[in-house]
């Protein structure tokens, strides 16, 4: 099953947790070697975001994210794992698990109800 792993910042992380975090290079090498990593990218900061909506037939374009928050989505990875437990294991070893937060979302293929 494929999972989108959303990598987000968390301004309330502790210095102790940050010190325990592995390097992103180590994490990347391990997940790539396991065959679970499909792709991933960093994302530009929220100041570079554009929000697009259509309301009452009018196109509304807003600079920045739709919500005001101290947290922001810093990147994403697509994982191909046997099950949620395997995806959780990979997410728990990511550096941002120690200093941010990771959200795992399973893909929902269009041919499934």
C-alpha cells in the first residue's frame, strides 16, 4: 500500500528530542535500501504558497497558506509499504518525528469505493 507522509514543522519540539534525531541522510539511505521510498521533496516555506479557490463562480487567489499557523508543511515522501505498521516504523525513524510531526495518509485509488 502506498502512503503519503506529510512532513510538518512543530515549533514546540524539545532540544533533547532534536539531539536524538538521526540525520536525514541516514534515514534516506535506510528507507531507500528497504525499497519503501518512492519519492519525496522539500517544499518552499509558506511565504511562497498560493491558495486557489472558486467561490460563487469567482476565482480567488491568495498569497500564502489558507490557514494561519506556526506549523507548516516542509515536505513529503511517498512510501510503498506492506501495511500501516511498516509505514509507522519508517515515519518513527524520520528526523522530523523528533522535531516536527509526520502524518501518514494511505492512497485511495479511484477504482476503490
